[in-house]
C-alpha cells in the first residue's frame, strides 16, 4: 500500500509541475489550464500540459484524461498539436 500512496503523491507532483510550467510559459493562471474555458492561449497551454504529462512523464492518455476531465482522445489530439 505504501508504494501506491507514494506513486499517487508523485503523480500529483508531476501534474502540478506540468500545469505550473505550462501556465508560466504562456502567462496564464494554473487554474485556467485545468479549467474548461477555451480561448486560444488557454487551449495551447492546456495542450502543452498534456504533452508534458504524456511525453515527459509517460502518463497514459486515459489517466491524463481523467485528471483533466476529458476523453483520452482529447489528450491524444492535444499531444499531437504540440
């Protein structure tokens, strides 16, 4: 059980880092990256966060989709756009 808890905290840390890095790079709020609004700067910042989680950390598309509240196909599309 401890290993699962540690991985869960580590996943949370990766998520926070990806969202913060993306928000900082695109000069938007972290909450907006995780939000549902769709102005162009937010969309690309969100897609960049998808990319960081998928390619940088190796999150499965479905896991990233659950985190962001979207379908895994949305994550796949976002990763390909970056």
